[in-house]
C-alpha cells in the first residue's frame, strides 16, 4: 500500500465515520430482520445497497483510508438534501416528515462539518500536519 493512502485521520472524522458505519449496519439489520430476504419484491434492494455503501465507507474512514473522504462528503451532502426535502418538501415520503428529515439533515450536517475542517482536508489531501501551504 502506498504510504500516503492511509494516515492518521482526525479523531472527530473517525467518529463521524463510525456513525456512518453504524447507520450502514443498521440498514443491514433492518433488511435482514424485516423478513424480505427470501421475498421476490425488489424494493428492499436499494436499502441493502445503501447499507453496504455506508458500511464500507464508514469502516474505511475509521481505518484511515483517504479514498473514502470524497464519498463520505457526498453521503453527507445527500443526507442534508434528502433531510431538508423530507422536512419541508411537499412531496416527501410521507409529505413533510420532519421526524425523519430533521435528524437526517442534522446528522448529514455534522458529518459534513467534521469533514470540512482544515485538519480533515489536509489529511484527505495527504498533507503533513505542519504543512502551511494548504489552508
């Protein structure tokens, strides 16, 4: 493995990655416990795929893999957009579901805030802690 492919991610970014990992694992638990494992309805497949992506990316951030950084930022932005849409949108599932939308948007904002800190960005770029060339 290339030495710059892994490194010491900031602790708060690792905690956010752990949160993403737990959400992904919860998707798996919900999918397997719902009894739809043997069913022919394809609707549970997207949550299963989402759970797999969240689990892999969350575990990669916890382990300090830099490749997962842009994916976790994208996941956070999608969570914020979906949460706002569910909270105030006219066409939510169900419409205006603030009980789901607000926590989703808030958790996405927290993950994005931890990923957007200067130290997290320096880590994602593979820069040294003392490198002043990166703002």
